[in-house]
């Protein structure tokens, strides 16, 4: 196929396994000093898109934003690659879970993300697929437990010893994010980037995820179903990869970490298009352009360029050298075109 495609057509054809001029490509990262307001986030998102000409815009919402409405506070960052520090959080005891009530997703910090989405859509135009980030409810609840490394163990302690209270809080979070997902689709998003962290042996047991993760995640993706470009991101190593069967999306993303399948195996096992193949943070920052180009070639060889998009297995380091990103873009143009 020799003709050049528009971005939305290229992505739609890749999702369907139809011939493309080249596989779509997209990368995403935080700019921690420019995500404090809707205007800054939108401007940074559009600048990244225009600089590298990505095929999909994945809006990289501030990581703490999904829990801020329930009282998480942070010290904003003034540096591109330095994350904000959480300074206050609402859940310090099981009794505090009672304070987690449904929020109005059109107000406050969630409403700001919708404002940013509208601005990105206006700037990008109608022909560019845009995904709004949404975190899984269990992931949001973990942020309400603070920013320290023991956040995940504290979440496990809550669900194991206070399951009734945990379910009530997860229900309130789910209901809030269902409303937020609807707003995203109504305000310019072609789908959501749905991040699930708990479906990993490093986070919960399989049965714990089946009780405290999967039902809430399934409900959110059911709400997002009208989006034609929804992406499920399974985060971490040693994934319970079969959960993808219960979380249908047109596009699937995961890192090629220990215990996880390769791109072609994951694609064929789930019968959906996949995006990935390239190392994420922090490794991508230290790699040479030649090594990254080799990862693109390996991903295309593995999948034969069919139902595949090139991207990271997770978000990348904010200070990834520009030459690395341009090398990735050039590799898809050069090598992907030959397979198309």
C-alpha cells in the first residue's frame, strides 16, 4: 500500500487488521511542571503531538488527579522530570473509607481534565484519535492511601481485613469515573486509555483482583464501549493476562516484562490489536537510538506488522532524549512501510 493515510483511517485499519501504509505510532509521558492547569496540560499535549506527529493523542493527565477530589493534596513540581509529592491523603484508617462518596465529574479537578480535552480536540481537529486517561478504581483508591512505597501493601490490608468498607469506597469511585468517562466521550474523546494495575501477581492475588478489581473495571469499560478507540493498559510484570477476555477493548497495551506474553502472542490470544514493543520508563531514557530502532524492528517482525501499533509498554521518562523519539518515528516510517 503506497498512498499516505490520514491518522484516523490508519488507526481504524490497524485495529481491523487491514493493510496500512505503515503501523500507527504514539508515545506518552508526563511534563510534571506543565500539568497543574487545564491550559498547561492542553498546551503541552498539543506541543508533543505536533513535534512528533503521533497517530494517537493519549492525554497524560496528572497522576494524582483522580484522587484529588477526595482530599489528596500534593506539592506541585516545577521540573519537567520530577514528580509532584503527595503531602496529604484522606484514608489513614479503615474508618476513613466512609468519606469516599461519589463526586460530580464535571466539577473540580476532573472537570479541569474535560476542559483540557476540549482544548486538545479543538487544536488537533476531527481527524486525530484522542484518548482520555482513566485509572481503574482500585488504582485510584491506592492513591488515597498516600504516596509512600507501602501504598500497595496498605491497599491489600484494607481489602483483606475490611472488605465491606473497601467495596463501598470502590463503588463510589467507580460511579464517579463512569460519569467522567461519559463526559470524556461527549467532549471529544474517541475512547479512553484505561489503566489497570491490580491485575498483576505483584499487586493482588488472582482471586482478590476478581473481587476488588474486575467487577468495577468491567463496569467502566462497559460505559466506555461507544468509544471506537478504547485502549486497555495492563500495568506491570506477571500479569493475569486472561483478564483481558473480560475487559474488551479494540486495543491492548502492556509491557514486555517478566511473565508477560510477546506482542504477537498477546494479540492472537485476545484477538485484538495491540500497541507496544518499546521499552518504557526509565530504560528508554538511557537507550541509544539504534537500540530503540531495533525494538521497533523486533515488534514488527514478531507481528508481521498486522494489527499492531508501535508504542511504549507504559509511560516513558519525561526527559527521554528527543533523538530517541525521532529515531522511533523514523523507524516506523522506514521499516513499517515495507511491511504495510
